[in-house]
């Protein structure tokens, strides 16, 4: 129940646009097309990070494959898929409790066909997406 509450609080924060971190991207036609990123969570003076929060929105028409996001660090991982292509609702928020450092993030799709997306990512000081926003930076590794 606590995790559900934390995600609900984070959803309110994200919906309000506070400290928004988004990355626009597109995936090529091959079913295996995947974009990779490294998100670094750090203490920007707000406190040491404990969690990376992730969400993806499929921005292509309803005929495109679904888009998902997977985040991991060490043995911690989580994934989420946007259930409907092209609508205004993103995937459910998911979190990876990994502390301070670099998280690997993959954006993928469920089949063949070109697709576009918006990735949202935030680092927080509490576990399970709680606490306050802290240092968050992204670097693209692979663009397919």
C-alpha cells in the first residue's frame, strides 16, 4: 500500500510539471529497435538519492506497437508499458531503488513498426519514489 501511495504522490508531482525531466525519442521499424540511456542520480544539495522513477508515453498513432521502459541498477529492476499507443495517458510510474549512481534505462517496443515516445525520469531522496526531487542527469547510449 505504501508503494501505491508513493506512486500516487509522484504522479501528482509529475502531472504538475515540477522538476520535469523528459527525453523525446523514436524507434526505427525493426521489432528489435531499442534506445538505451544512462540516468545518473546524485545529491544536488536536496539530499542523497535512493530511487529512480520512470514512465514512458507512446506518442505514435494507435496502429503502432506499444512502447515500454525498463530501468535497472545492480539487482534492482522495474519495467512499465504504455497500454495504448497515441493517447494522452503514459505508462504507469515505476521505480528502481538503487541509491546514488548510474542507472541503465531501455526504451523498447512490442513489435515491428516505427514509433515515437516521451521518456520521463526523476531521482528522489526516498525509497519507492518518495522523498524530494534530487540531482538527475541523462546520457543517450544507443539510438535505434
